[in-house]
C-alpha cells in the first residue's frame, strides 16, 4: 500500500492536535469522559485558529444511494483531519480499522486516534495516513 504525502497544512494541523492533546492531558489528567476531552480539544484548536467541527455526520454512498446513518466523526479539523477520541484502558483494534475506513470513505489523508486514559499521552496517540 502506497501512502500519500501529506500537505503542509495537514502536517501543521497534526502538530497542533498532538500539542493540544498533550496540554489537555497535563492539565486534566487521564480520568475523565471522552466528551470532556472532545470539547477541550476543540477549544484548544479553536484558540490557535483552526476551524473544528464536533460530532460530524458523514453520509455513506453505497450502490448509488446516500445514507445519512453512515459515520460520526468526533472531530473534523479544517475539513482536513479526523480525530477520534477515547478514554479507555485499551484500544480495540476495531477502532484502528474504523479510522482507516473513515479516511478512505471521506477521501481525507490524515487521522488521529487519541486515548486519554494513559499515564503518558505520547503512548495514547496514534496517527494514521491514507
């Protein structure tokens, strides 16, 4: 599988996501609900100038028909980067496959799966490229 090169914009967004996740984890720690991290991450990214949408519904087109019951993304940054958030003891491999599918179905190139329920946030951040 050949990976696409990321744009400078995608790389800039990715760095901002990682920095914001780190700052939130330092300030709040690992013991909160996903929704708390979601609103805080959106806020942190807004503060540095990024447009962030929360709980974005993405329709699925199958057999020429568009179904609105398709995907729900936790965060969509600048209509370019997907962020899925967790606060769990262990990442389920299904979630990794899910974010790869989300990238394919949205035709986006970069996504993050961030688990805040870890002692060190660097161990909770997974980056995915299409």
